[in-house]
C-alpha cells in the first residue's frame, strides 16, 4: 500500500505576515503572556498569500 502526503512548508509565514502588514493589510496586535500575537482576517490574508507565495517561494506548492 502506498500513501502520499502534503509537503508542509511554513518557514516563510512570518515573512508573509510582515509583507501583508506592509501592504496595508488589517491586523490587530496584542500581548499573550510574554509573547505578542497578531490577529489577521483570514479571507483577506489567504487572497494576499496566494499571490505572495507564488511570487516568493523557490519551489511550487
């Protein structure tokens, strides 16, 4: 029996979130313990990420 799986690569998600913010995307920042969290609206982020990933990743998804 053979199984295939998705090759996950989240190594550039921080850069993606930063690019979204720089491009004027909405976000809310808050403290959570000693960390800072960022709340981003998912539909807008997905639309932005689709184009960003296609342009910035070295390998296709």
